[in-house]
């Protein structure tokens, strides 16, 4: 005869069911980010935008090699070479307890999520509530790197004089036969 009663663990399954309802509100690792590219032309106008989803090799970290690969892959568009103007990280770092306050007054939190990336090093992301995961992003602003315009190529301009004040000591030589611009560095 078994005098022992079965242990009532129904409360545990009730707790798990209730906890699953709130699972989307617990912070979790960031596994991917949206990478948005903004291309700015010579007239300082936005020429094009594009975006892609990038899955990180290590959760919460976009490594330097990954950043450089993204930049190299997207720095040329429509046969135009672009240089980086700025890089911005947007990471939603709300805690579950802050959601009601955020909903009531989201403008107080907006600047907390933005940060400028000043060097090409690993970008770290703080854990995010899964329902806000899609909002994490890196914004890369590119500007048109081609200094010499099509109008200048057609004229008979002396490029050495035109860019004499260039601090990097580059001399641009116009080759009329090949119709290309070649760079030559001073020794």
C-alpha cells in the first residue's frame, strides 16, 4: 500500500504558461541588425538608399571584419565610388519595466538609442526585447568620392593647379587619350 500522495505540480505548468505570455518582454541577445545605406551625391542630396539584414557571427557584436566587409561590398554603387561620411548605431535598450513609460512619452527615449560610431572597431549591441529586435540597426552614410565632375573632365583644366591645396598631397593628372583620372602621390 502506497500511503504517499502524488505531489501536485500543476502550479508549475500554470506558471510556465503564464511566463510564456511574457516571454517576448524579456531581453535577449541581438543576433542580426538592419544595415541601412544612404548615398549622398556631390550636391549634398540623398541620391539613393538601400538596406539589408546582416546576421552577426557573434551575438551582440558586429566585428570589425564584418563592418569592413559590409562597407567594401556597398561602397561602389552604379559605378560610383563612395566614401564613408558617418556611421550611426541604433540599439533599442528598453527594459521591460520601461515599456509603459516609453509608450506614453517616446520622445524622451529617442536619443538614448542613437550613438555615433567614430572608429572602425567592433560595435557592441546591448540585449534587446525580442519584439524590438527589428529596430536595431547600423546606418552608414556614404558620399560621392569622385572629386572631379564630368564637366571638369571635358574641359581643358590643369588638375595639378585645381587641387594644389589638397592636404593629402595628391596630384590628379588628366589623360586626354584614355579619358580617365589617375592619381599620383608626391614622394
